[in-house]
C-alpha cells in the first residue's frame, strides 16, 4: 500500500487515450490523491505504484488492431514486470484490448456484432467476488456501468473459454449482451487474479451525477485488498 495509506495509481497515457482524465479523477478521488499520469515512452513506473490503470480511448488511432501498437510501448515492459510481482493492473475498454495484445490476458476483442460503436449504460452481473477487484460486491449482484466501444466483442478459443469458466476468471458478465461477446463475457482476470480487463467503464460510474455509482465497488475492493496484504 502506498505510503499515504491509499492505492497509489499510475494511469498510463498513450497517443489517442481519451478516458485518461476520467481514470485519474477516479483514482485520485477514491484511491490515492497522489495518483498520476505516466507517459507511454517512460521505461519505469513511479516508485510505490500499487495499481496500473490502462484507460480507454483509441490508442494510436486503433491502427493495425485496437491496442496492438500500445501493447508494444516502452512502459508495457514495466507494466508486465509489475504484474509479475503481483501488482494490480486494471485495463478498461482500450486498456482491456492492450492487455490481450500484450499477452497479460488471453483472448481478443473484435468488432461489435452489429458493427456499430455503442455508448450507453449496460447491466453486468458480478460472477466472482473472490478477486481483489470485486470483493465489495455481492455474488450475483447486478450493477449498471456504461460502455463506449466499437470493438468489444470478446473472443477466445474453446479451450481458453473453458479454462476461464472453470477457474472462475470471468468476473463480470453482460446481462443483455450488447456486442456479441462469447459467454456474455464483460471482464476477466488472469490466473493469479491481479490483472483485470473489462470493456465497461467503472470510472464513469462513481458519482450519482453521472447516473450510477455502481463502479465505486471496484475501487473500494482494491483499497480493501491492498490493506489486507
């Protein structure tokens, strides 16, 4: 845990990130006021980083594939090392795409089923409350979180899907699947449980003014998980 008692967060900025401000606002409000931006060309994370937040947006204009170029940015070697040490990593929307492209999470995100960009609130069911990201929720709880993506259709080979399901690594599932994701998958964790990728934006659901506060539970979960270490 950060020296100040919070969850010290590094929000990675790539060219084309457009949810980095939302991510930093959520981190400073709910986790640690010392949370800061880190530019993608940096080779190291700030000392004392507890959580790496890969935000949404259109890194490198989604050239090649969404997240493909960002996954090869210099900072990602430090992010991988952070994850290998057991540090927390959260990738939201484009950040989820970066996590799959970098190999930190399995599978891939492809074009939405209807081939349209979608931006609206959706309902998710919390499938696993035993992770550092979901401990503040109740098993089976339905929460409202917004989406904003054109390539959020989660795909993986049958063996990978079976592994994710069998190990309880699907942590969020769409109630009404908006994009065609296999098994209604909205968010998954790695085998160790310290890396989460999800397409919906919890950082946009932390204040009643925005229509939902259901995203606060994710940040409260991280605070509790880090305090318990």
